[in-house]
C-alpha cells in the first residue's frame, strides 16, 4: 500500500505539472497572438481651391473650442436606430489628434484661402469663434450612417457681438465603419466651414459701428 500511495502521489504531481505547463503555453500563445494595429486618421489634404465668397476684411480666428469628450482622439459613433442617447468609440481606430484641433486647422486654412487671417486680437479686426457641439458618426440603420458636425459660430468686434449662428452639416458615409465615418466627418466639416465663412463674408464687417453690446440674432439650422 505505501508503494501504491507513492505511485499515486507521483502521478498526481505529474498531472498538475502538465496542467500548469499547458496553462502557461496557452497564456504565451495568447500574448504572442497578432494584435490589429491602431489605424490613425486625419482630414487628409485640404481642398485645392476655394469657391466661396472672399472675406470683406481681415479676420481673426480664435481657437476652436469643444466639450470635454472631444479632448481625446477617439472616433465616436452613435446608433440612432437603437439607442440615440449613447455614444461609443471605435476600438482600433483613432484621430491623429483631437477632432477639435483638426477642425481648427481646417478652419484656419479655409479662412486664409478667402482673405487675410490675423493671429492676434486687435480692436478693429473682427474675431470668429467656433464652438463644436457635436462631431460623430450617426448610424440611422446598421448599414447606413452619416457624419454630423454641429457648431456655434460667433463674430465679435471691439468686445461686442456682431452676430451668432448655429450650423449643422451632414454627409453620408461611404461605408459603415471607422473609415467611412472619417470620410463623412471630413466632408461634413468642410461643408460646415464653408457655410460659416459664407455667413461671415455676408456680415457688415467693413462698416464701422456695427458691433453691439449683445448678439443681434441667433440663426438655428
């Protein structure tokens, strides 16, 4: 009997060792499994030409602002057909930097293509301030989505508000994934920027005494 007990103990010990080695092998296999690289996106090249109206005067473009959830570089989407109050982020796709910074650079380039952009505040140069409100890919169906860019634009001069406007631009996504969302959001951004600059170009910026103590009107879209 003592010999049988020793044999059983030896067999159990070997079984435990094999189990441990098997578990370690599985962990090693999982850790060495290929991981999909993160895809990084920006807005791509700016449009080569600008067809919009020229700005009637020099313009200062203030830093674009946005809510806290836009501070990172996540690409957000919303399943409007399932739960429109919830947003999610793609796991393996990111902007190269925050969408606020990407939009800021795009806006400045577009404004510079239409006239003179001043980098510092002066009393006689109007300022454009843009605040992003929404910047996400919205799925209306599982296979159909669009990029949605919503913003609030304000033009001021000499500490007074000349006018304010809310703009929303949508663009269809060519595919129901992150790449499609990026393409749609880029197109929607260009549309929103074009609409803002057309609006600014139509304001009485060149005439003195146009600034008021408060907003002359808000035009929702």
